C-alpha cells in the first residue's frame, strides 16, 4: 500500500509534493534533477518555488530558439484555432509550404515528416533497406546497416538492438539482425565493415549521449567517400546536432558533405511540438509508395505551421551564427578553468561537454552544485556534463556559465 495520500497535495503543490506524486504514479525510467519547472522564457526557466535558472540543456537541444519564443507561439496559437489534424488521408495547406521551405533551406529533394526523432531513425532504416533490395539488388532479407559503437539513436526495440549501452539493451531482446557495429571515428574499421550487402552507414556527426564525442577531422568526409564508392546510403542522425546547434545549419557542413538521408527533429519545432523529418535525395526516397509507411500525426497542419515558424526565427534572427561565436567564447572559457577534476572540455558551437576524472566523485554531484547556483545542466553517463544552452545566449550569459562551472568544480 502507498504511504502517500494524493489528497494531501491538492492545496500545496510545491516541489517536494510534485516530486512525491511523480514517484507515486510515474514509471521510474528517468532520474531527473530534483527541480520542478513551471515557466520558461528565452534562456531561463523558473521552478514552482520561484527560483530562476539558466537552462544549459535546452531539452536535449529541442529548445534551440529559446523557451516560448513569441513568434513560434503565435504561429502555434493561430494554427491551433484553424486546423490541427486531418491525418494524411487528406491534404492540408501547411504541408506543401513546409516541404518547400525545408528543402530550400537544407538543399534536400524530398521530405518524409514524422513526429519523434526515433521515428525518423526507424523510417530511415526502412527506406534504406527497401532501397537496398529494390535498387542495389541485395538478396531479400540480407540487408546490413553499419552503425557506430556508443551510438544513441533512440529507444525503440530496433534501435536499442544495435546500441552498445548495456542499460539501453538489457532484457529488451530478442533483437532484429542486420546491423554491424564498428568503433566511432575509425575510418579503416568502417571501410572493412562495408560489404556487398551493406545498404547504409548510420552515424551521428557528433555523439551527444556518449559525451559530445567529436570524430577525427576527415572522418565524415571519408564515410561519404566510402558510401559513394561502395554504393551504400550515408545516413546522418542530426536530431541533436542539426538546426544550428554546432554553429552550422547542419553539422555535416563542417566537413562539406551531404548525406543521402539526414534526420532532424527536436529544434525543428522550437520545443513546442513533436516534429521530425527525414531529408533525402529523390533516388532514395522514391522507393516509398502509398501504404508502405506513414504516421497519423506526421505532417499534420499544426506541426507544419510550428516548424515553419521555428525555422524562420532560427535563420532570421541569426541564431546559427550566434551559436558559432558564443560557442567558441564559452568553449575557451571552460578550457581555461584550472580545476584538478577536469579531464577534458569538448564541443563545437553550443554543443559542449566537460568530462571529469573518474575520481572526482561523479558528474551528478557537480550538476547538483550548479543547480544550487542557478544553472541547470545534466550528466551523461557517470563523469560527463553536457552544456547546450539555447542559441540566443549572450556574451554576458556565457561568461556567467563559465564562472558557475569554475566555482562548482573548485
């Protein structure tokens, strides 16, 4: 029997009360910091007890444009009052402009709209396999996709089946075959793994969940060359790295390449609504025909209107350029911290990480110390703290972040 009576909280919903209710009714599949947020604006969020924090996670890069951006909010409210959902059984007047604007911005030929990042990854796997059988000529049931160790592409059964994280995989099998894993950043291992039945290579341009791991210079370019030489599809998961986070619209631009399938999500809606998309060239996407793949909510008018506004403010307000400039400033400031606990500082743009030595006592402890100083960041694995504030961050705010890290680490 539960010792907590839910009636006790009806008239006093403070942080402790709401945390207790979560524990009473919610699945325990997350371990968040003990802060209960109720409002956000720009780079700041407030908890139910009135405390203000600078958000250095941006909902895992879903809030690149800042919390509750007024122009995205206005687009959402207007569209919500007109039409929200039709399913794809009928057309709507927001889908075609969304396609056109997204293709013009990214240089893509075709768009497949979905909802979550994991759905975009699953969609790309299906498209790549179908292309492999119908275009490349791989024997039915023999398609292989090469992936990288320490990847994070989502939480579906298919995706965790090719994860190397035991926490993600444990007791969720059996898993689907057809994936071959190689070390991330090792071009020679990648080349050796690509065989006659390889239909695709699936990579993150920067591994976020693994701790903001940046591959060696030239790695992505070599992956592009290998896929072209060996007639395989290059799939880049830009769900975290894309849409300005690294100081470029897409992280693939840092090496001047284009993937065959590029996956975006998270910031595609500015944090207002689940929207994702698979960007493709025509040759690959045209293997799909009516009835073979879809989503009731994918491409709905509300999602499209919100995404169109989110893309406009990202580009019109110079957020991508700001991420490059402010990210370099913050990176340099974090690297200048002379704390014995710091093993490395990594990142590109405003996708940064501070890795601690294992003997430092763990990243969670530091995140709790930062919370007490009015800054919200989150650990990944045991010893790394991710830093990903909204792309509207100012010079003063970047310097303040570095000051709080130095104080907490010392």
